C-alpha cells in the first residue's frame, strides 16, 4: 500500500460516520483523568509539602501527579483526616515520622544539618593542635661530643694513636 492509497482510505474513514466514533473514543479516553482525579483542599496540599511521595517518583507529596498513585492518595487522605481532627502541622509531621520513619520527610531535620558541621569543626581544631604541637617540639640533643660517650679505655687508646701520628 502506498501513501496515496493510505490517504484516500483515511479521508473516507473520516468523511463517514466513523469520524464521530473517533471523536467519541478520544473524549472517552480523556474523561477518566478529569473525572477520577481526586481533588484535595489547599490546606491538605500545604500540609503535605514536608513529605515525599513513597511511590518512588521523587516528588513532594503535594506535587505527585501520577494518575491513581497508590501512595499519594492514601497519604493525602490521612493528612486530611489529621486536619479534620484539628492537628497542627508539627503534630502531623511527628505522627508521620513515627509511623513511616525519617524517609517520609522531604528534607532532613535540622539536627542532621548541624552534626556534619560540628564534627568538621572538632576535626579542624584537633588538626590545629596536632600541627602546633609538632612545630613546637624541640629536637632531642645528641651527646655533647663523641669522645664523652666513649668508654675510658677506647678514649685512652685513641689519644695514644693520635700522639703517635703527630
């Protein structure tokens, strides 16, 4: 089949009553996404910002737009339930961390940011004092003279040999 015959066949298809069927099926294919999308109030969206969706999409829970997400929808419903109970944002965060662990948070807690800098500071202070101690260390002095360290018998023999040479 060549291009001209395909074009003719396509134009006949659209010219007849099949065009309305195509439009119907296109509209039907788009309908579920608008019909079944779950819409949450802005309070739920705001309260879900500190959390990460657990469907591995790497989006915040408030921004997960995967159709029928098996993680985002139940978590948002849980947040909505907490809000209906009158819980504050911090109480919701504490409840989610207690239930799902630290992995639910989109950003680590502030203590996780402080710890590396504290360890780095302690390490730098330790290095400073070690280098300071190395530079201030006095070298050990060697014996005053090699002759003073020699036993008397060797010293006497050395002196006799030097007299014989001179």
